């Protein structure tokens, strides 16, 4: 089978509901890494994996609101994307695999503390991949050789969620909550080949699961530094970590 396209859902982690800026307002920055697995519905379902590295700058008022932007790079792999369903067709490889491409993310969050220990927050976050993802495959169908390429373009996603947070002694923050998301991409397959399912133009794909859950811990380190560890689950599991510094 050939998948016409699988988006690279980018963006990075959601982070704790409580904002990290100074109480009077200020800037914080971060460097993060996220391992991502997801499933896309197109002609059939496929599993993708990514490794994302990003930097972030955020501005807001501590414990109330914050806006942030990210710039990062991600690789992209689709398992069994080039697998043939026909005995007459053989392909040189089975997996779509693309190296590092840039993406950008914009987001905002707000937090309301019920007490000194418990609070609730909400966020919205959207991402866009600036470059196309492309890969090619060669093979033979019948006695005829072929070479085709798959291009993914206009890859974007948007996320909205809410979370509960508990602050424990030592400055540790534990958080969890649900989120919903939507992602799309346009795929362009250069030619149709027997046994490799696809079309030549205008293929649209979206995420299989519309909702998921996230959970994590935000841990103080020293002199304004903190580390966040987070897991996310839709129909597959993703995780990541980021180091932040508040000025």
C-alpha cells in the first residue's frame, strides 16, 4: 500500500497550566525535545514517528496568562507507506523517511488558582510546517520499472485543552487533563502504481483520533531553571521534555 500523505503533527509539549513568567510579567525561554507517534486516516491507517527539537520564547504574567512562539525541526517516518499489496509489484523500500524540516508554533494559555495548591488552566496551540516532506521509491510492476515520489504539503495542526494542576512542597507541579486536536495535510503522489494505493493529485488526510490526554511534572532546578517532563496519549503514546529559564 502507498499512503498519499501523513502529516507531521508538530508543536511540542503543552506544559503545565500555570504560567512560568514572573508575577509582575516577563520573559521565559525553553529548549525542548518530543518523541511523537500518531495514526492518520487516509486510504487506510498508518503509523508515523517523529523526533522534534525546538526552542521557545514566551511572555506573560506569572500564574495568570502567557503567549508563546516556537521554532523547531522534525524528522518524519511513515511505516509501511510503500508496501505493495500486489504480487506483480515490488518496491525498493517500505517506509517513507524524511529528514529535518522546520516548523513553527504559536500558543496561548491562561491559569486560575483555586487555592495555593490547586488550579486549573486552558491553552490553545497551532503549528505549521514551513517545508514539504518528500521521499521517493523505485521498483518494478510487471516487467516495467518505476520511480515515484510522495510529497506532503500544507501540513498544519491546532490543539485545545484544559488541565488541573497540583503544587506540592519543593516547588514541584503535577498536572493532567484532556485535549482535542485537528490536523491536515495535502499529499501529492507523482504517479499511480499497481498495488501501491494512491492518486496523483489533491489528496487530503487528517488525524484518526480527535481527542487525547496529557500529563506531566514541572520540576524546579536552580536559579530560574525548571525541567518539564510530559506524556501525551491519543491512540498512540508520545512524550517529551523541556528545560525552561525565567528571566
